[in-house]
C-alpha cells in the first residue's frame, strides 16, 4: 500500500506507483496507482480541508482518485505510547496529547517512553533522532535541544550521516569563501565543481587549511588533484 506523507508539503514513500506533486498544501497526484492509498498530514493545521480525493482530466477522459486522510493530531497519542510500538514513537509528539497536558510536558512524555522501550542502543538513538526531526515541525529547536541531548542521538546512523553531510557542505562553503576572498572569481569557479564532488571530510579539512595559506590558485589546484 502506498503511503503519502505531508506537513504543508508532500514527503512521499511509495510502492508500485508514479507520483507527481500537484500543489503546495495538498497531497500527491497519484497517476498510475491501482492500490489503496493513505495521505498522512504531520502538521496539526495541515489537511483539515482535504476532501480525500481529487479529479483530473486527460483529453476527453476524467478520472477520480480517492484516498484515506490521516491527520496525526487526530490520533490518540497516549494510546500509541502504551502500545510501545517502536516504529510509531518518533511521530507521537505530533499526535493528540492527553486532555489538559501542555505541549512541553507531552513532548517529555514521548521522549521518556522512547527511552524506556526495549530496543538496542542504536535503535533507541534512531528513535530519539526521529523525535528530534519530526518534533521540529511544531516544537522550538531550543526545546528539543534541551530535552534530547546530542549524546543520546550519536549512535543513530541517520544522525551520523546527516552530521557528516553537514560538515562536508560547511567545509566546502568555507573553503570557497576563503579562495574567493583571495583570487579571481573565474579561477575559483573553475575549481568549484571538483571541490563539491569530494566526500572525504578529512581531505576537505586539509584543503580548508590550505585555502588560507596558499600563495596562488595553482598551488591549491595541485593539492586538489592529489
């Protein structure tokens, strides 16, 4: 069964279907899908006016697709916590909290339940990082940083991958900034594609140091090719 996910814009996971986005606030244009579909809205205000289907025309033909609308804010979050189903825990902060429980307390309850679930350390780190990512849709980053310490997420493969990706991109941008400050823009532009293709963080760090010290762009280019 295909799964369509959306906050205010579509994030898709599909099976045996071809999709095309049709609008910013709606869901997905499901052109060749023959199996049932769900549309999941992450943000509490998203999807309130989704009619559960759409119609499109192609020449003289008209086709209507129907799907089930699922809004996370309408799901009983406490019931999900009590199930202790690990795969659902990252989404619980976006679900309906118990009556009269304030959002910050609910977020803490979701974190505590995730830390208490019986899984290995790496899986728990993945789940907590999921809460950190999805929670950012509605909660302030400062609150998430306060309640989920970075050390709790460091075993997560997703966290490690995204962190390294960020460091690589940041190092490349800083290197280019140093080169552009010293040399002609045309010369730097000629080296930029090759620099952006490097995924070795340690090499990029060496190039960053070199960019601040080289006397000419040719010396940097030589290091780039090593």
